[in-house]
């Protein structure tokens, strides 16, 4: 099991994938085959049995490619899938014990949430929304680079991944603001060519 924090996390959304005419499994396969280093299984609206089944399918694809697997909000499912990390929403309870050796991520949207996540020794933070996005309508206006830079400072060295409205065109902006990397959902799930979207996101790491 790897414990390095990835610089790109692709977040699953089976509805967005279906809207683009593809099964989620196929989109994830294209993403990891194109080099995506990590996938976060979200799809939290599924009932537990269906989510477990989907998770098993996605985990097999991710493992085959040698990528990391993160699971959102369900420590039991994360353990069942032998995930590399459990990712918690801002108000999810932290798993007891050492989370079976998994990294623990936390979603954050403001100073208080970042400070709380650092205090509980989170291993990585997904900070959002950094840009306007339809998938994060309830979290206020987009943070933008300057506000993100402030929150990165609050994180005190805990790796921050920028989420929300991230595209290949603006990904370098968030890294320039101090983010360790980016997390992307719709930009890959809804893309006409998910593999191309991932390659372009990875290419931004090489930009000056």
C-alpha cells in the first residue's frame, strides 16, 4: 500500500459519466490508463450494497493500473476495498484508531475547517470550491487563488488539493497558489475524452 499524497485525484460521479454516454467503470479505466495516480470513489447517494458492488468494480480497475484508491465517508467500505485512504466530508466523524493504516483526507471550505482538520492530524485536505462549479453550489463563492493561498498557509504543511472548477487550463493557477495538486470530478467524468483530460491535467505539472 502506498502512502504518498497524489498530485491528481479523479473523483467518481456515475451520473456525469452516464450523461457523457459512458459507464463509470470505463471512464475510470481511461483515466488511470492515461496516468491518473489516484481515484476517489464518491457516489455516496448509492445504498450500501450497490455502493459496495460499484466499489469492488472500481477498485479492481484502479489496482490493475497501480493507482491509489480513496473512498469517501465510509471507513468500513474503505477497509473492505483495501483502500489507500479514507476521505471524510467536513462533518464526518473521524474513524477510531489508526484507520487501518490508511491515509485520512478531509474536505474543507474555510479557515475553521482547515484548522480543525490540521488539529485532528489529517494527511491531506481537499479545499473547495477554488473556481465556479455547478457541483459545489452550496459552499459560497469560489475561493480564487489568493484565498486558496491563505488556506494553504493555514494548513501548515499538510498537503492541499484544490477542488471545484479545476480544468487543464487553470490547474497551474492552483499549484502556483501553493496547492500540492488538484482533484477533478466533472472535468474528467463529463469529458468527451477522459484520457485526454487526464493527460492535459498531468501536463500542467510541467508548466513553468
